[in-house]
């Protein structure tokens, strides 16, 4: 018995009946020889954390664009917070935390420069629209490793695809582990975006909805603690009643929705950041326009996508993979005049 088989045996002792055992994975699109030490989900986690798209998350916006402080969240630190919250919830319920970690680390790989501001631009430009969760799957299966993809397990891809949204209108992950990441994403970003907004002087604790704060807690740590524990205990209660689903209790879930709606109204879509959002969208539109009209200026890999899948697809793949800094650098190189005579 090798080390991987020992880990798989231990999973059978620690993971609940409705959890995702590595042994029961539906596998990968391309069959591979199993690793001697790592389970399939451990392999997936490592592939994601070592890929180029993951590293670029450190220079992609969460909410605040081009901040001078080191303490504002980026897309990478958001991802790490989601992973930590999700693993705590998963461990409390008795799920596969390797699968949870892989899904959490990959869930935002498909985000574009300037966060949802950039996503709105591509959604408006592209004939078929643009969703970052769908693009995450494209990046992981068709863009990484110059088109070879990472060949991840189907459960990981399913969890990444279905992490978005906070209503039942959106798809739900097939595994409880994927459902945990979906809730952890909301728990993380609502609370850390409040924290960043207070740091920026745009909010105070006193401005937050009083009803939600009474239920969740008066500070950042208390709110996360309440939400994590409620998700654990409410999900265990669901499972005991035969309801195979991850969820918050009605009271706590509604309080989180109230906080989320408050953030959309006052920060994400509010007037305070409107000018900066418009600047970011202008930059992205102009860079997109340039490469759409001059695709030969893109790297060979993306030119090949243009030939195989069309101009919009090739340009959006190139643009969506950029960090904020790289997109701004290209905009300056393309459109800002340079001193050529001394």
C-alpha cells in the first residue's frame, strides 16, 4: 500500500457519507496514471497553485484599483481567504478539504483586469457575453500550459463553474465541497470588502445595516465567526434531516444578503467609486479595441486562437488573462505619446 492509498483509506474514516472521497472521483478528461503520494484532488490543488494564472491574481483588483497601501485585498488574497474559510467549514462538516481547497484556489482564475468592472466590459463587447466562472473553466482547460490545460478532476471543475451567485437561480455544485466554496466566497468578500471600505474611509461600522450587524456581529472577526459556525451547524442539521445541501440558517442568510445588498448599493455600484470604475472600463475597452483591430500584435498563442475560434475569442482570452498592471502598461504603450525628439 503506497502513501496515496493510505490517505484514501483515511478519507473513508474521516469524511461523511455524503462527502467526496478521492477514490470515487469521476476522474479527468484525459486519463492519467495515479500519483504515489497525492490523491487526485491534492494533485489538482498543486497544479492550480503552481500555474501562471494563479500567480497573476496578485495583481488583479478585488474592489480597490491601484491602491497605494499594502493592506487592501487583491484577487489573490481574496482567494486565500475563501480557501481558509471554506476549509474550516468543510472540516467542521466532515468533507474533503483537499477538494475544497482545489476549488477555492481555482474559483477566480478567470477574473479579468479591474475585477467586475472589466467583466462588465467584456460581457458587453462579446457576442455571447462573458462570465468569470465560465472563463475560469476555459483558462484551466484550454489556456493554461499553452492550450494543454491542467486536466483537473471533474469535481474540481464543477465546483469552480458553480461558485457564483447567491440565489437559487444559479447552478449548484454537484458536491457538498463545491457548495461550501460558493458560500465561503460570499462570506469572505462581503466581510473583507467592508473591512477595506472602512480602511479607505468610505464606510464606518455605524453605517452598516443595524439589523444585520445585530445578528452577525459588530466587527469583522465576529461576523466571519458567526457565518462560519452557522454554515457548519445548519448544514449538519440539513444532512440529519436528509436534505443533502450546504446552507446558512434563514436568519443568518438573510443578514448576509442585507450586508451584500448594502455593499452593492453603496460601494460596488455606488457613486463613490463610479469615476474610478469608468476609468478602468475605458482603459479595458481601448486595449480590447486595439487588439481587435490589430490581432497580429498579440502573442502567437492568441493569434492561433483567433484562427481556430474567432477574433472575439482570441482577443478576450488575451485581455482576460492580463493583470491590472499589465493592462495599464499596454494602454500607456499604445495610446500615450512618448518623447521621441530631445
